[in-house]
C-alpha cells in the first residue's frame, strides 16, 4: 500500500515537467502543497503501522505510547526524526524543484559560492551564533510562558536527554547526523530554497520575504519559548542565502549551529559542576558574539553575490547572478 502511494506522485512527475513553471505562482503553490499534504498523510498512515508491527503497539494505545514510552526507544526516535525531516521538508522540496525547472539543483541554489572567502565568514558566524542564540534561548526560557510552553520545553529536554547519553560517543555521532546534518539539509531546501522563493514572488521586497519565511520557519518548530531565537536564526539563514546565492552555505551555517550545540550538550551531560555565570557575564558574551555575527554578515553583504532581482517561482531559464 505504502509503495503504491509513493509510486503515484513519481508517475505524475513527467506530466508536470514541461509546464508547471509556466503556470501562475498560485497554481504552483497548490501543486507544492498538494505533494506536501500527500506525503504528510502517507507519514501519518505509516507510523502507526510500523509501531504496531515492530513494537506491538495497538492503535488504541498509540497516543499513550508516544507520550509515555517513546523515550525509552532512542533509536526509534532517531528513525522518526529522520523520516519526519525527509517527508516534511526534503522530499517536497526535491519534487517541486524537479517539476519547476530543468536544472533542479540550480533552482534550489545547490551551487558553490562564487566568493571563496564566504566559506570562512559563514564558519566563523556559525561558531559565534552558538553563544549568541544559546544565551538568548536561556533568557527566553527563564520567562514564564505558561504551562503549555513549559510542557513543550520539558518534552524537548527529555527527548534530547535520550538522544545524548553521557559516555556514548556513537550516540553523539548519530545525534550529529540525525539532529544536525539531516535537519540542516532538509529544512534549508524547504524553507530557504522554496518557501523563501514563494514569499519573494508575492512580496517583492527582500526584507518582507525574509520576515515571512522566517516566521513560518519558527512556527513549524512548535515551540513558544524558543520562537524568537529560531526566528532570528531563520532570518540570518535567509540573508546568507540572499547575499551568497549558495544554499550550501546556509546548510553549513545551520549544521554548525545545531552540531556545536549538540556537542556542548553531550560534553555537559552528567556534569555536577556549578556552571552558573552572572548576568553581567552573559550580557557581555551575548553582546560580543552577536556583534561578531553581525560584522560577518556585513562582510558577506559587502562582497555579496546576490540572488537575481527577479528571483521568483517563475524562474524558467538559467540566470547569471547580478
């Protein structure tokens, strides 16, 4: 059944191959959402089947299993995280790019940056982004956002604890792959290469396009206390794409931010030392790290290889960067 559902969208790809990019943006968005919805439905159907057959979870106990017992199976969490990123972000973006342009990789921005120094600027920005967003995230979590927000935070913390177990290097490497690399690739293809392009098609203004795509990026992460840091991270990633025309740099920045944070979490597991620092020190570190990130972003802008001014979903032929 699942194989047949996967085969249906594949067989209709050639039907749209020659003319979907000639349709109005609204029609293209409908096609994109249709494939996304079909894949979400397939995922929702497949998960209970897998849990029922492999873990012997009856359908009436599924919700209880997810809420109470799922955390006891870390490798199942890895698999579900990968499947969710693949179905929700990666596959819809790849299918749409295949339908939209004869050069899907170019359409998605999967090209090396013209300016080789941009690699260095992005790596440094990724390193500085960790203390900047990390401290901001701690400040946001210190605010009482309500019981629902606290419940979400506790669930995320419990899940992370299962992913990262002290003294287990293999678990950390798996976490880097499933929680840092896979989301970096899938989410950048979805939000920066496709959603950002749709936003700019209608809004025409780069600033508004960055804000809208970053809001959707933050909303989809399903957190309240971390909404602002995720939104700011999304805005930075969109600007990096805007100034470099290379999604590879966005993926690298996304991976560095996620990966370094995971390594820090792994190394701090089981630590009993008092790691509390004064507010003054936190403010100083946050200010310096944020200033360096903004400086590096300014360097990218000064030496930019910008996206074309008519960069929209109606992009039909290879265009050189402005």
